């Protein structure tokens, strides 16, 4: 099924923003961002570029030669790799250890990570408080780490992190302690009770037959259950949460929440 | 000035056709081709990729890794280079020694050259006969050679070729003798009288102050004067020809004439 976005005009002077991932079929950014770039008066277009991990360095070497390149949006599974190709990082990207947007800055590649601020913007747009609250994060990869950083920066009181790779969880917690010492961040069990926010930062739920990242029987209203997976929009976890009366926020909301941040990044307003 | 083409929708499943040139600002293909691809039911988009000659091999190495790549349209100055990156060539591309479209064929790169058939299609669309006629071609480079091949294949009776590099003219004539023995093809003076068609295949007329490729005082109605230069659309040669009552065909018509051929090439109808 094709979710055709708003149409955009393209000519020989159009600048390119490459949406780099593998696969890219699930992408929501091109159809969301293209109308906003046009509204900002830019003759730029976002197009998907599907490159597998084994080829992504050669792809980047080629991409770097393109004179009408405006920048890149980087998605799964390249967000950590992309950090290694940047010459400079924003403090958030450095703290998270991953980037999802790159632009050229005087011939050097500058990387930033907007997933966390996108998730935070979406939570606020839906009226969910973060300051003073407690959150459970399952999955301390790029997206999960970015969300943890943004929520801790917004005054989250307590965070429990679960990741099957324990070193990944502890690395995130160490970074949070350095950057956001007021947030009580520790490793914890993937058990929802006692938390206001429950966040799935794993890819579980993307494919049919995936196990759930946590036991949905342990969810209860008025918890807010957040998923980072954009497709399917309603993951099995979110469906179970909704059935149990919880508020839910799909991965598409995290994308929607960062579209304006992306426009600002590529137009150098930030 | 931006010549914004018809808008096209783009999402994560959109396939890419890269318009590779240097520069690309003058390109007409994206805005011409995108609506036709959509009309053909394809979720594909043509975007410009501006890469200078010193970087084009690295660019191609990267482009070759992109899973949602449909193919490339190759323009100045990369048409001869591109032939060297193909694994297979159509007979026309091989005869001409240049390619302007490339697609992947079972993991191998197939190159074709559509400029000649584009010019022929434009002549026919304007009601100009080719079969049994005589033509003068000045300039036996890629575009001129492609046109000579297409016209000879369409039943041109007589062709006279002029090129300051005599070996280039004789190489073209040798190829025409092999592929189209019925056409009386020889080297000749750049002198229009006696010809039905007069074709400029040189770049003369692209820049202010260029000398004319032939003496316009020797043109006369009802000759048809064809130029390969797309910008300016009306070259000094075409302006002089029009003033003398000749029919004219600009280089943009050669592009328009091959848009349907490009759709056929990328959709594998040919």
C-alpha cells in the first residue's frame, strides 16, 4: 500500500534531502516533510534511499559528492553508523550516541538527533505531562536513548531502563547521570506498574509474530503507552494498551512531532 | 528562475530515477517525465543529481547500492563516461559510443541512447518526412551520431557528415555503413543546399559569441533546420533559419520526443 504524500514540484534546481534507511517502505517523513519544505519556500524534496548496512559507507561516499544535496534524514538501522560519518555533533546527538539528521556545515557534516524532542513535542501536543513523572523505557537503542534524553531534559523525575543488552542500558544511564543529574535513572525490570509513561524503544512489533516487549496484562489506565514503531501505526502493544484503557501514542506521532524541528534544522534556523 | 514541474507525490516506497549531470539547473527531464511516470501508474520520481566529472565514479559506486533505484538519466558531460560503467549496451548505444539512460537488468547495468530516436520522434510529430530524404549533419559527437543512426534507420536516403575532427566523422560513417547499408553516408562540406534536413550536432550556439556551425546565408525554405542545443531554445542558427523561412526544431523538441521512450525504457516495454 502506498501512502502517497502531498505532491511536490521537481525541476533541475531542486535540492535533495535523502531519507536513508533499510528498508524505507515504512517511511513517513517524505510525505510529511515535503509540503512543509515547500511552505517554507524551499525548492527541496525528500526522497527515500534504501541502502543495506553492508553498502552504506559506499553509499555515503557517493552521496557526499552530490552538489545539490541539502542533507540526510537517517533512520533504522543507520542511526548509530551515521554518527561515525559526522565531523561535528550537537550535544544531544553526542549524548544519545546516534544521529537522525545530517547537514553540511562549511564542508563538514553536522549531525543532530531529533527523535527525543519529536516524541516530547508529541506528548505535549496530546496534553501528557512529563515534568515530575515516572517512565519505563524498554529498549535503549538510538530512538529509546533520544527519548530518555529529551524526557530527562524536560524534568522527568524517575526513569527505569530495560534492555536485553545490559551494557547498552547502563551506557544510557551513565549519560543521563552526566547530562541530567536531577533525573533518577536506573536499570529496571520491564514491568509497567508505578510508571506514568511506558515506552517501547525496541523494534518488537514491526513484524508479524514478534513477541511483545513487555507483559500487556501489567498495563493499566491512566498510563500513557508510547511506541517508536511507525508501521504498523497501531502495534500489538498499543492495541493491548488501548484495550486496557491506556492512552497511546504511536511512532507516527514521534515523526509528526519532529517535522517542524527538521525544517528548522535544514533551513539552519537551529 | 525555477521551472517547477508538475507536482508528484513521494513516499517511502517511491522508486528513484536519478538525472545525473553537471550542472543540472538547465534540466528539463524531471518536470517533463514525472507526470508521465505517474500516468503510467508508477510510484517513481525523477530527481536531479549534480555531480562533477572528478567525482562521478564515486557517485556511481554509491548510487549502485541504492535498492529503490529504478535507473539513471545521464546528461552532459557524463554521456560517454556512463557507457564505461555499463555491463551491457543496446546496439544503438554501442554504435553511438554514448548512453543517456541506464537501468539494472538482473544485476547488470544496461545502457541505451535515446537522443536520436527522440529527435526522429520530434520530426515526425511535426510532420517532417525522413524516408527518402537527404540530410546534412554538422558535428559527429554523441548527440549527432545518435541522430544520424536514428534517421538512417528510418530510411534516410543520403547523409553528409561534417566534423572538424575528421576521424570522428569517418568513424560515424563506417558505423552507418555497417548498420544501415541502404543509406548513402559520406563525409561532406557543411553546405546546406540540396538537403531536406540540416542538423547542428555541435555545441556551437550554447554560449554567447559562439561562431555559427554553418553559413546561414546558404539555408533556404523549405529546409528543416534542427539543433541539439536545449538552452537557449532558439539558438542563433535557428533564429537565422527562421528568418530565411525554414522550418526549425529546437533541442528541447529532441528532449520532448524521447520522454515516452524513457517511460518505455524504465518500464521495460523496450
